[in-house]
């Protein structure tokens, strides 16, 4: 049995391949080695009873996650997973690789992640190349959930949010300045907390205030993470993540303003990731129908 995992900072999607053309789906919290230890990964997974029922039968795990960008970070995840799946060969790689694999159409292209954080890469079918680094939610993550969440919180605390939106924000969340500052500066997983306000923005996505914010944020992302590739106007450009899907119209407008054509938007990349593995990586290990 083989697990294929796509993990952001907020949640992880797991697909179990049983070797007989059957797939089972699981979901857990997201694991990012910048914020989560090997011990936490082990503890959280061992709470998942359905997954633990097959834990000792797993022979291989392909884990692609946010923050898995160096051997040091990858080893944190690998150690945690190996404790849970002791009989498995564990592979850990960057979520950018999952993004590239899940959107691959058999020709070179640029693949972009817009989730809790953001990033991009170029995939020619063989090598995944990152030109501009991801700087995280404090210095970077342009156009992401944490990016827009920061703007929303700042607008609210600076009393710049339109009155009716501020009133609804207060009704939905009941947070004052002290509570917000405490969550952001004193508690763990601040990036996930900040990004958790995207449902509020989505609820009011028809508001000009947020339409302008979203389109400008997506344009900023593309200026940094798409236009950095010299051939960006001549290759496929894919976007992965729920935000790109929810705000597709704003994404297309931002892209058009830069002469960019969006090839595809994939809300949940794990399906494409599994298909890539079956076609290119596991073709001799898994029985297909």
C-alpha cells in the first residue's frame, strides 16, 4: 500500500493506493516543518484511527509539503512519518513539486501555488526549477490567504474597512485588537490564523473593496512569481489552490493586465498528483484498470 500526500500549511490530503486499482482518501491538518516538529507530526497522525488501521501495511509514502525545501526541513517530516509508518520507504519533497506534477500536460509550463502561502516553479517534464524564492508570510506569500488576511486585519484595525463590512466582521469573529495581536505575535501558526479570514473575504467577494484588493494581490503575485520567467508569455501557466478557483475572475483580470493567459486552475491538486504518479512514477508498482 502506498500513500501520496499533498500538504499545505493548513491541511493535508492523503490518497491511499492499495495496489488493486482502489483509492481511499483521508484528510489531516497541514504539516509544515518550519512550524511543526517531528513529534507533533507523529502525535497528530496517531490520533487518526482510520489511517492507523493500515499504518503497518504502508510500504511507501510520497509526501509533498509546504516548507519542505531543504534536507534539514525534509528530515523533520521524514522522521515523523517514519515513526507512524515504520515499514514504509518515505519520500519527502516540496509542495512546488506536487504543484508541477499535478498540472503537467506533457509540455513545459509554469505552475503556481496560491493557498495559505504562495510560490511558483517551471517544469519541463524532467526538472522543477524555482527562480524566485518563497519568503513566507512575513516577507512574501504575495496573493495568498495570509497576504489577504493581513490586509483585511490591518484595514479593520486601522478603521479603513467600510462600515458595513466592519460590522459583519465583528459579528462573525468578535475579535478585538488585543486578541488579534496575541494570536499573531504570541501564538503558534500565525500564518494559518491570518489566512483563516479568507472565508469572510469570499463571502463579500462582490464588494468593490475586496475585488480591488484581490485583483491587485494577484497581479502583485504574477509580477513577482510569473514574470520572473523569461518565457512566461509563451508557455502554459497553471494555478493550484482554492483561492485561485474561488476568485478565478479576478485572477484572469490580473493576468490579462500583464499579457498572461491562464491555462488551468486546479483547486485540489492531489488528484492530478496521483495521476502523475500512476503514469510516470508507479507504473510498474500499481495495477491499473
